[in-house]
């Protein structure tokens, strides 16, 4: 997968990835390949916070 443009997080390195969660272009340094999301989302997607959201929006 090739992405054109600069990393939107550091804006100094060419982007290698596109976050499927937020659409941010990220370089290798700012993309968590193990999770497949950018570091911004990795920080926000805290497991405890995520499960809390699921509980709130549950039927
Ligand atoms: Zn970067
Ligand atoms: Zn993201």
C-alpha cells in the first residue's frame, strides 16, 4: 500500500501508512503497525476507555 503526502503528525517525514480509524497519514514512526492505527488513535483507544464507551452505548 502506498500513500502520498507527509505524515500529518510530524509533518516532516513522508507518510507510509493511512490510519483506517481517523484517516490520518502517518510515517513509520507515527503508525503502530501492530495495531494498524496511528499513534494518535493508539493513545486515544485506551482499552479501559473503549470498553466504557461500549457500555454507555449498549442497548
Ligand atoms: Zn511522523
Ligand atoms: Zn488514527
